[in-house]
């Protein structure tokens, strides 16, 4: 028993020495290829066995004949182990190079396609992660292109909408200055109207910039949707009368919500103004509010005749106006983008869908607790 323990101790010391040397070698080749690492690991396994055997033989536990036999067996094992390690290393390295080439393709704007053939569990998991990353990058590129397109469209339309009233203001001011205006009071009223429209446009741009910069500071308080809708209907009534549109708010439940009253009034105002301008004379704009499984749903239904299905995803985009006409009544295309930004700042969502004779804008907000 004592001899067995001594043999085990000597074999362990010899193998530990070989393992320590192998660890040092691995540290030196840590920046080399996987093939070198696998070759070192195989060599360490064989060297540990050989070192333990030599330590036992040095302690006179093995004869010269037995030492020769064991050394020959270990040498053959070393050849097979190194050959296997090299083959495995070459296969894993080739699979890694194929993954690198595939990853480079989606990094250059393409889609990631996993290389054909079997792979280890780790490389297969890496392929799945690369596919998921490729899909996310594609979505991000699509969003970036859509955002850039909407920004270019917005700049073009805003430039037109600013240039037209500014040119009119310049002409009217020159006429007043030269004393050639036939009706100065009418010119002054028109100048004030154009200035107010420009001020509204600049206010919308400032609001949208705050939303995009994440600088929209909300001061939520508990309030009833009934009161918010009532105030919004009262504010939009003059515009509705001017366009011959009837406002209806008979299906508004007094549901409590935690919102910023000022910002939510802007949401309702933008939705109502948009609905009134799109609804023909003698049409109806209906406002409703009720509880739902997701919280509180506030809806504005107009009589615009519906929105083309291909345009529905763009309705809340910056600069979208539902028409290519750049006439002043079309607005700057910022109202609905502001609606979405404010609603999302309240942890809600804004959607639109077509209904019979028009479309319905829905704002879903979290219900107030208690």
C-alpha cells in the first residue's frame, strides 16, 4: 500500500511539472491560432503521462524493459493525439474563418448567412447570435433610411412653407412702406395671420426637437379624460364651425389617468385639428374614451374617406401630410409626429386604422392606479 501511494505521488509530481510547463507554453502562444492551442494541449497530456512514468522508473519501480515498453506506448499515443488535435484544430479554424467571412458580409450592409456543414455547439450558438444581430442591424438600417427620408422630406416642405409666407410678408411690408397699399388695415390683418402661422410652425418644430432629444419634461397629475376631452372639444369648436364639421363627444367615460394635462391637451388638439381639416363639410368628427384591457383608449374618428393601406405605417412619421400638395392648409406634417412622441413619453402608444367612411386615431394610455 505504501509503494502504491509513493508511485501515485511520483506520477502526480511528474505530471504536474509537465502541466505547469504546458501552461507556460499556452501563455506564450495565447495569441496564436486554435490549432497551436490544441496541439499544446495534446502534447501536455502525453508529456504528463511520460513525465509520471519517468519519475516512477527513476524511483526504481520499473525495469528497463518495462520502461522501454511504456515509453514506446506513450510515443505512439503522442503521435495519434497530436494528429487528432491538428485535424480538429484545422476543422474548427476553417469553421471560424467561414463565420468571419459571413459576419463581414452583414457588417458591409448585407445579411448574415450561416456557413453550411456541421459545427460545434459553441460555434452554432455564435451563428445564432450573429443571425440575430444581422436582423437587428437590418431593422436599424431600415429605420435609419426611413428617418433620413422623412427628414429630407420635412426640410423640403418646411422650406417651402416658410418661403411662401415670408415672400408674402415681404411684399405686403414693402407695399405699406411705399404707401401703395389700397387697404392698409387688411394688409396688417394678413401680416398678423401669417406671423401667427409662422409662430405655430416654429413652435411645432421646437416641440418635435424636444421630443427627439428626450428633453420633454412631463409633470403628470391625476385627471379625468372627460375634462380633457371637454376642453379640447371647446377649443376646436370654432375651427369645426368654420369648416362645417360637427363635433361629437357622447361616448367619453370619466376615466382617471396620470398625464401631463398641457401635453395631452396638445395631443387631443392636434388630432381634432387634423380630423376637422380632413373631414368634408357636413361631416362628423367623433371623440370617445373608454377602458380596455391595455389601459385607457382615447379615439378620434373622422370622415376623411380612409387612408391608403400603404401609407398607414407612415401616418405618424415626421413630415407626412397624406398628400404631395405643398399648400399651406396641409400643414408642416408635424402634428401627428408630435402626437406619437408625447404619447410614447407617457408610456402609451398611438395607432391609426381605417373605418367605414374615414379613419380612427387611437391613443392608448396606462390607467391611473386606484
